[in-house]
C-alpha cells in the first residue's frame, strides 16, 4: 500500500514538471491537454480586439460581443453586465441572445450601455474579457404640428371635405400620423384619454390605432379612421383626411395625431354638416322620391 502511494506521488511530480516546462510546444501541450485537461483560452482574439463599442440607439441596431474559446474539458461561458449576473433587473431579456460564444443585444437603447464581461471557465481555470458598450441616443423630438390646422369646416350633406394637418419639423424619425373622430363631446373624457395616450402609446410601437384604443380605453372617446387603401390609387397623404358624401353622422370633432417613439402631438377641428339650403330638397329628383 505504502509503496503504491509513493509511486503515485512521484507520477504527479513528473507530470507537474512536464507541464511547467513545455508550455511553448504545441504538440506536447496537446498531449498534455488530452491527458490532464487545460485551462480555457480564447480561440479568436482578433474578433475581440475592439473592446469599446459605440452604437446609435435604434430598432434593428445590434451589438455583438465575441468570446470564442476552447479548453479541455470544453469550458462553460457566463456573461455579466456591469459585474452583475444578467437578469431582468439589468437587461431587457427579450432583446438579449446568447449564441454559443457570443452575446447579441438587439434594438439598442441607451439603457443597454455598460460593461459586458464573458467569463469562460472549466475546472482548470477561468479567463474573462470585458467589452464596453455605449449606446448613443438620437436626438428625437416630439413631433410638432402647424398651428391653425386642421381648420373647422362646414359642409352640406353629400359634399366632400378634406382636413389637413402639417407636421412641422420632420426629424430623423418620421412620425406616424393618425386621424381620429371623437365620439365623446366631454372635454374631460377626451383630455384624460389623450393624457393616457401621451404616456402609453410611445411605449408600444407595435400597437396600431385600433389595438391602442382597445388596450387603453374601456370606452374609447374616439374612433380610429383607417387610411383609405384603394388598390390602384396613389398612396394617400397621411396629413390629409378626406371625407366623401358627408352626412349628419360625420359632424364631429376630428383630431390629427402625430406620434413618434417619445410622444404625441395633436390638433383638432370640427366638421359642421348642414342640410342644403332652400328648395333644393324639392327640386332634386333623388330627394323628390323620399
Ligand atoms: C478576470 O481576469 C482577471 C485577470 O486574470 C482577474 O483578475 C479578474 O478577477 C477576472 N474577473 C472576473 C470577473 O472573473
Ligand atoms: C372650431 O369649432 C369649435 C366648435 O364649434 C369652436 O369651439 C372653435 O373655436 C372653432 N375654432 C376656430 C379656429 O374657429
Ligand atoms: C351618398 O350617400 C347617399 C346616402 O347614403 C347615397 O344614397 C349616395 O349614393 C351616396 N353618393 C355617393 C356619390 O357615394
């Protein structure tokens, strides 16, 4: 027994001697690695040379950090943000993907800025690399709408009317324009609804107008007017709202809403609908039939 134990000790000493003297010989390192395993090492240091990355914020803008590594046994990789484990408190889980040896952040926001560290380790040791990401916010302003538009209008039954609004300074981010028809005449209801919109809509770029009113209001104080989409017609100018063959039903307040990622602007006007004057009702053949 005693004899065996000292033999084992001797073997370990020999192996330690080999391991400390042969670091520069790849073949021996390979043999040694297969015998006793090895600490991880980065396999693509050239992909890791840029450690400071600056990107603009935006949808479709992506940052990738590479930590390709190997070792024996194959090491495990773990990522930290600002020296903390990554979880819902410090990253946007749905925008972060871990793809084997890379970390990918999508649709960058300024809050994604920080230090990202990969730690690659096995039982023989661990190595790490830290990247610094700075996401620069684009200067985006809330859209501005030309004052005085849209204008109040008065029309007779059967007329066509066009309301127009005008986005003043088009920033890099073109606002989405939506026309609304008010169904409530209570200024309080409408005011409250717009406050809620102002807060919530920019957070949900995926909502269209119908989804927005359905999600935000139990009883919406306005309805969304779908843009005209006649096939074969030139695309309708979103700054215009055209109402054809108006009836008393169309008499209402209309709002032009311009929204982008940070807020909304709105301006509204009234349509007043009148019965055609005088005896036209009695001379027009169509009306005579009534
Ligand atoms: C990263 O590696 C350095 C140098 O080996 C070490 O001092 C540091 O503690 C490591 N950091 C982490 C988070 O493992
Ligand atoms: C538009 O009509 C509304 C409702 O009749 C009225 O309160 C408002 O003052 C009018 N605006 C202008 C610019 O005439
Ligand atoms: C206008 O509306 C009336 C009543 O709904 C309808 O009878 C008429 O055909 C419409 N005219 C046009 C040009 O659409």
